[in-house]
């Protein structure tokens, strides 16, 4: 359980079940003891003058149009009324008058609205002055528009004044006037005047100052002695001084506490209550801000140094890039000087012509020397050939004279026989190749003898005679297989087309009908959905699936009927009349959205169907229910003759004596889904594939047999076309051997013939060699002569071109020529650049190389420019400078920056950072370290005056006393923070190395980041760390203790408010907050506070009469004047303790509020 201070410092409204009679105000305390003694309040022991609120005046504020007066009793005043009548409006008027403009209104309507103080969505100054009633949406724009009591498209005004009176009946009035221009959209647009007067002010005459928008002079004329204050600070200073609010300049803190008491906050513990209501923001935050401010100078120097380092890292590559660009540009200029990319006469063309001329001249010289050499060698070869021919003829004469004619004749015969043998061997090998397919292994033996060959020819003749019949049988078998395959292939094609059509749509309508429908749909402009077949609109009920064949038979014609909307029938008919359809399509006009039969006979066809939801549903139901189609389904043929249209499950139909049975090859067509149809197609396709596989196997066997038969025919034809003598190689071998033997016999009989024979063979070989050599030399001579002519012609052409190009004065320097020589050698590698035969090829390579060099240089320049641009854009992104460009044209500016950084910039920044780090000492953190401990001690010191006040107050029914206790906490993160704070506050940056300085700075930066405000660029989590470390209020725990006033015995410790009832909690809160308010007002040593008014919105609503009385007595005992706003249902619990009762009402139609004072009858 928690105590809610959001609607007042003492919790939200709750049941009040206490006694309705007020307790004895004196209780049983001894006379003169404690502040509850009336004498101590009404007759102060000192000369303290007290100011109390006497009169609150409102003009045009909220629901109060015109002037309204709220008379307040000097002790306690209660304002009540129904919800929404304006209780909080009156209390908010006091807040608007006394508090700074950023103080949040405490109206109950704001409790559930989050947002900034006086912000959009909450009650605010502008809405009060214009009298905002409600928010409605504009029917034209849809935007929310406020319903106002005044100020709609016109200027309006308002005012709030409070008159205070002291014990000497002197009055002091505080006044605020407001002028609201018609165009005002926020509270800041309201023109306001702050004024005070040492007298009562009647706001009824204030309207005279409205035309001047409450100019200060006008107000002073209306109310002589009035002081108009230019700022709230000046206004507040007067309030604090005249009304005795706060001591030692703490008036603003006292007003803030009063605002907290009036507005309230939801608290759950004594600790939270005390910290939220009593304690101010500790000085540690200011000390941390000063340390951060000093550290920022050091960090800025470090950032500047790091910036220079980042600039150096970013700009460092531009030197190398610029060098690359310079080299590429020089290369481009060099190539441009060669004229690589130019046409016509250029230096590179002149160099090519000169090089070609040089190579041609060298080739001509080489050719001339070669022709001279070949001519000499050719003469010597001719003389040697003549001598060898003469020697050979002489040797032959001598050979014939010695009887060599017989040897010569035998040699000729042997040579002739060898030629014959080669011819027979070739024919024999060819025949063996043809006989190989016979695979009987006897071909070689059949050719070995005349008898075997004759037997082979006989077999060939016999086989060839029977060959025609066997070939005819194979042709017949092949034709039979092909005849069986054709219908299967056609059927497969048809089924695949059908399946492809069904896959893309619902229903089981065949592809042929679907194609006809698509064609007429295109012609008529109707969609396929507007032209359904009856089959697509009906289906057999799952429970009636055994009657599908009967239904398909009866509705075969109707299922294939195309339906056309009746209102489009004439248009449809005219549109398709010119079509030449490939089939017959039956259609019928059907009315849409008809009602079908209310009931159907489940034993008839129509009763076994399902109908698709469509505009045609009613027509289809009527159609199939017609007697001509709605056959009665019977179990056997015995029932067909009983009259009427009947059908059996097998599909036999009868109508009287007329009947039919059987079914064509048509597939089932009725149904919403085609899943079954696809399965049937797949099954049939699988059967066709299996049949085709078997036929393909048979066809392969027939074709293999045909190929073997043809090979055997070819082989036997070859046998029949040859004779044995054409193949007899053995007889040739025998004849050659016989001739060689006879020749050897002659040679062995005469040694001289053998010697001469050997001489002739040697001379013939030498003569053949000499002839070949002469022929080769002759060929070389002709080649050199032809080459000479080509070289001379080419040389003349090149020289003519050189002579022509010389007239146009193309310049080729020696340096350019040498450079081109190098480029040519590189381009020709690994070939020889001096090779004339490859000159044109190498010249082409050179041209390619030079063109690639030109392109490469251009790409290099562009690449460098891109890289420079990327660097410069990155520089501008990080350190924008309007005087610097982002293209390569600005390279000089960036190079200058780089040079400055390298020369002095970075060194100076680093030196400055080292100096500041050395000078920044831990002394900047010493005040923070002192504030951390001093702030806790200040909280402890503040407890004593509050406890001194509490010692004088009776608490609870037993009249005990209450005191506040403080316990220091030591969270681990705070201990670490404090330890690091002490370490850094003692440290110094002197005599440190570069690495140590970097480490110390990093440590300082991490530490200081914990202290920064969230608005400095850090996230909310960082802000939470700052509060956890610097808010020393979190480092202590506050509790309350109840003890016996005589013995000092501790009776109870209060930490959480949820442990007590609502009334007990509010009594505890009243004691603690009231005592804190006395201290904050600076009146803890006086018998009563100088400034008495305390406003409470929905205060004491959780307490019964007894506890409410205690809380009221506590406030009164502390000397305060109470002004309390409560709902109607809480009046009875508080009324006995109040001195005046005000009732606020609101008219339900005009939404105007009024205040009425109630008196005892």
C-alpha cells in the first residue's frame, strides 16, 4: 500500500469511516504544554506577526466568468463540490499568482496527464483564461478544436489577486493581470503584469485598464500606491520580504516547498517523502559543473591535437597521389608528343617509317650476299652432277660387258612381282575388313586356298539368295512397332496438354472446351469468371461419390453447357458470330442471383449435388431440378420400369420404355476441384509411358537386327565380287623368292660382277644426292630472287613515303627516337625487334602498347582525382571550410594545410595540450570532493531544527513524539567513485612521459564523463549515472521514529508508508511536511510562522474523522492556515475540523462555475 500525494500531500480520495464529531482540541495535554495549547497559537510568546490569506479574487478564470470572490477563514477553509465543478481551478489560480510560471498546476485533471509543466494536454494558463470546456473534432478538418467560454477569435483578459492580512489588520494584495490576444497559441503569448499593493484591491474596476492592455501607468491610476514589477524575481523579492516567506534569501525554496505540498507527489516511503518535500538539490552538482567547465578547456586542447592528427592521417596520402598524377601527366605529354592518339603524319609514324627503311636496307644487303653465295654453289653442284653421271654410265657399260644383262633382267622381273604382290595384299586386307562382321573366325583360312575360297563364295551366294525375305520381315516388324507407337504418342500429347490446362485453373472442364471458352471470352469482352460451365458450378457430395457415374451420365449435356449472363446474351451472341471455332460450343443465357429450390429430394440427382456460391447458383439449382434432368437414383435395374426418369449407379437410364446404357470415352467433368482429374491423367500418362518404353525396346531390337543383316549383306557382296587369283599373295611370295635365288646364283658364280654391282649402287646414290642438292640450290636461288624483288619494291615505297613526310616537316627528336626504340623493344619481346618479317606485327604491338599507355595515364589521373576528391570531401565532412573545394583543383590548398600540420601545427597543438594537462591539477576536483561530504553533513544538520519542532508536537492517540533519523549508505559504485575522486584530486600531470600523460588524460576523461549533464550530448543512462553519483540524497536513508515523550522508549520505526492505513500515513506526512515547512519558512525558532497559508488539493481524503482531526490539528498546531479542496463524499469526515465551508457549483449547460459559502442553520 502506498500514500498518493499526486492529488494533494496527503493522498488520493478514499473512504472516510471515522466518527463525525471532532475530538477535544486540547486532548488530555497539560495546560500550556505543546503547540496544541490555543494560547500558544492565538497569543504568541514573541512579537511574531503572521500573514494569513483573507480574500482570493478571480476574473475570467476557468469556469468563473466575470469577477468571483473567495473569502477565506483565518484558520481552516474547506472547498467542496462535485467532480469537475472547479475546485482545482481555484487552487490553480493561487499557484498561478504566487509561483513561477514553470510551476506545474496541481489540478486533479492533470493527475492522469503526463507532460511538461503547463504543457499541451494539461491544464495551462491559456486554457484557464479562455475557459476551455471540452475538445471536439472539427467535422470539416478532423482536427481537435477546443470549446471555449470566451476568447474565440477575439481578445480576452483575466486576473487573479490574493489579499493577505496580518495580526495588525494591515492588508497586502498580490495581483496578476493577463491579456490574451486572439492569435495566442501558447501560454508564452499571454501578456502579463505583476503588481502589489499595501491595501485591499477590488478587481471589479479592473476592466477599465483592458483597452490599454493593463499598462503600468493605467493600473497605477486605477489603484494609487500600486507597484508594478517588471520581472518575477523583483515580484518574488517583494513577496518574500513583506510576507515573511523564508529566511536568509530562501523564499524561493519555501515557495517551491509550498507548491510541492499543494501539488503533491506519489510517495511510498518516509525516505522518499523527506527527500522530495524537504531536501534541495545538493551542492555537488554545481561543484561537478565547475570541474567539468575547467576540464573542458583541457579536453578542447586534446580535441584540437587529435583533430590535427586526424587531419594529418587523412591528408598524408595526397603527396604520393600528387606524385602519381605528375608522373601520369608527364607520360601523357610524352605520348601526346609522339602523336599516339593523332591521325596522319606524326612523329611515331615517322619513326616507324625510318625503322622499317633501316630493316629493309639491311635485308636487301643480306639478300644480295645470299644470291651471290647460291650462284657460286649452284655452279659447283652442276659440275659435280655431270662428273657423277659420266662415271655411272661408264660403270654400267663395264657391267654389261661382263655379262650383267641377265642380272638386270632378273632384277626387273623381281621388282614387277613385288608391285603385283602389294596390289593383291591390299585387296586381301580390304576383303578381310568387310568379312569382320561375319564373326565366324574362318575368314583368314577361307582365303588361304582356292578350295576354301570357293566354299566361302558358295555360302555367300546361298545367303544372298535368302536375304530379301529376311529383310522384308524386319521391315514389317518395324512398321508394326511404329504403328503401335503413333496413337500412344498422340494420346500422350493430348493428355499432357489437358493436364497443363487443368493445372492453371479450377474445375475439370477439358482443355478443348476451355480453349473455346477463352476464345469467345476474348471476342465478347467478358471474363472467364463470367462464363462458367455448369460442370464448374456443381459437384457430387462426398457421401454420394458412388453415384458419380450416374450423375455424369445424366448431366453429361448440361455439364458442358456454357452459361452467359442473361443481360449480356445478345451482346455475347453478336460478338462471337464471326468466329470460326474449331469445335461446337453450347451456351445459354442464365439469370443471376435467382433463388433456388427450397428443398431437394436426396434420392434424386439434384439432391446429391453441391452448388458453388456464385451469381448463377439459383439458376443452376433450378436447371438440374427440372424433371428432364433430375433422375431418380435406383439401386438396381429392376427398379427402372416403375415410371419416370431413373438411373442406376452403373449409368443405365430409363424413362418409361425409352432407355440407354454405356458411356463414351468422355472423362468425368463435374466438380469444383480438378485434383481427382489430375490424378486420373497422371495414372493414364504413367500407363502410356510404360507401353511406350516396351515399344521403344522392341524397335531398338528390330533396328539392331537390320544393321547386322546389312553388314552381312555387304560382306557377302564383297566375296562374290572377288576371284581367288586377285587375292593370292602366297604365289607372289614364291615367285619373288625364286627370282632372288636365281640372281644370287649368278652373282656368286662371278666375283667381278658383284664388285661392279656395288660400284653402280654407290654411284647412283651419290648422283641422287648431287641432284637433290642442285635442286635445293636452284629453289633457294629462285626464292632469293623473288625476295629481292619484294624487298626492293617495299624499300622504294617506304623511301617514297619518307620523302613525302619529310616535306610536311614532322619533327622527331633523338630523345623521342631513343624512347620509341625502348618502347618498341619492350612491345616486341620476347621476339626480336630487328626481325623484318615480324615488323608489322611488332609495329601493331607498339601501337597497342602506346594506346594502352595513353589510356592508363588517363585512368591514373582520373583515379588520383577521385581519391583526392574522396579525401577532400571527407575533410569537409569533418571540418567544413567554405574556402576549400572538394575537387582535385584544390590540392594546393590542402597540401599547404598538410605542410603546416607537418611543420608546426601538430607540434604546437601537442605542446599546448601538454601544457594544459600539466597545469590542470587535481585541485579542480577538490571542491567536488569537499561537497560530497559537506552535502551529507548539511542534510544531517538540517534534521535538528526539524526534530526540535517535532519534539513540541503530540503524535498519535498516545500523544507520543516523532523524530527523523538518518542513516548513511555506502553503495559500491559510490565508494569506487569517491576513491577515484580522491586519487585524481591528489594527482598532478608533471614529469610524465607521453604514454603516461595519455593514460592519465584517458582516466580523467572517463571520470569526468560520469559527471556531465545529459544535455551535453550524452544519453539518458549517462544522466542516470550522474544522479546516482552526485545526488548525495541517494547516499542516505531517512526514516521516522515514534518514541515516548517521557521515557524516550522507541515505539515504532516508519520507513514505508504502505505499512499504515491511509489516515495514519496522512497524519505522519502532515507532521513531517509541516515541520519541514516551518523550517523552510525560517520560523523554526518562532512560536508560529510569519506566512500561514497552506493550500491542499484533495487533502486528508484517505483519513477518517479521527486521523483527519489529528492531521488538521498538527497543521494548526504548527500555526498554519489551511485551505483544502475535497470531493463531496469526503466532506463529512473533514467538516467537524473546518472553520468555513465553501461549495462550488457549475451550470450543466453554460458550464459557468459559482462559489457559495455555507453557514450553520
